[in-house]
C-alpha cells in the first residue's frame, strides 16, 4: 500500500524498543524508503568507497563520526529521486545540530518532517529483552551494566530532541511494548490522527 500523500517521518526510541521491526512495517505501509545512517555507513565501508574509508578510519580509531560527515551523507541521500514521495529516517538526527542541518536540507526543497514516531519503553523491560538477545546471539560484551549505560546515553542525548519535536507539534509518542502487531497498530492509528495518513 502506498501513501495517499508525501510523508516524511523519523523514528526514535531506546535500544531494544523494536525500531527496526516497526520501521519495516512503516515503509511497507507507506511505500517510502527507510534511511538508516548505520546502514549507509556499513554499506559504504563494505563497498570500500571513499566515504566508507573515512568512516572506517574514524571507527578504528575509536572516534565517533562527526556531525558534518553524517549531515553530508544524509543530505546526499535526501537528494535522490526515490525520496520524492517521502522517507523514514532512522538513527538521524541524534543531536540538535543535526536537527538544524536536516531542517536546512528539507527547507531548501520546501519540505519538512511530518511526524516523529517516538517508541516509548520501560527501561527494565528493554534491558531484559536485550539481555535475552545477547544470550541468544552470544554477545558476551552486552552485560546488564553496558546495556543500562546505553539506555542512559540514549535518554540523555534524545531528551532535547524529543522536547524540540514536541514543541513543533510533530511528536507522536507510542507505547513500544506489546506484540509487534499491537505496536504497529498504535503507530498507524497515531499517525492517522496526526496526519490523516
């Protein structure tokens, strides 16, 4: 099913809240591309592109990819033809500077984000979920302390963004706990109420 209109979305939520699963359902419903900065980085690294080499060097040196480079990558992606009818951003923006950079890119084409889907989830439940996943996938480094730290970093980093999107009236907060179908239904109902989408 394709969207009856253009729809530009961002999905955010703590690690383990099920963003990837719900993102797949959102793009299937609205027929828009899923733009994950993590996937773009990985694809470029795997292909050995100049961008991939830059990102790889930063990661190997234990450094974060700077906003300027991330902004450049997202801007390039948002200029492609397949996003004319919309997109779902995942993993970007992560900072207020990145939000403002995204605003500039979209404003240049007289566009803006339509809605930001915030998957809310109780920390203890998410930690338990991630510990089970770590056990199944053999991720020995994913201890409870590490997972809880990631949750704290996420909360700290996204709080100003969530507040900004709420001020703009585009935040759609959804309970991210329950079955995959239940969460999807909540997302689509909330988007219909917000956008008529």
